[in-house]
C-alpha cells in the first residue's frame, strides 16, 4: 500500500469525517421512513429504522472515502513515469466514484 506524507490524506480524512458527522446529525430520513410505512407515532420502529439508516449512511460514506486509498494503490502500481501522483489519485478516485454512482443508478 502507498505511504502518505505527513499532513496529507490522514488529516483530510479526519476533517471529512468530522464534516460527515454534522451532515449525518442533520438528516431526518423522512422520505425513507414514509417509504417504509413507519409513522410518527411508531416510536420504537422509528428509532430502530433511523439507527439502521444512519448505519447505512456511514457505511456508504466510508466506502466513498476508500476510493481515495484504492486509487492511490492503483496509481502506485501502474505509474510509469514520475508525475503529480496526488492529482492522478484524485482523478482516479473521482472516476471510481462515477462508476459507483452509475452502478447504483442502474440498480434503482
């Protein structure tokens, strides 16, 4: 696996995770709960469903962050000449994310 210079990806990952925590807390999952048929007075089901939906969101978010790690590994394997590996990693991670999005778009 590639090694990262100090102040690069690990610091960025911590900042991104902090931002995601704020986003996750602000989500209300109203559409998801309605789709599942869970009404406002179904307190236990609502609490459990929100917990599961948050867990799903965390899993998807972490999977998205792993694109950067995987793309860095692939770039290090196939890099033929010296260059801006950080830009290559980012571009490949974005392409991987697009593929991920396309797969889900076709599944739904």
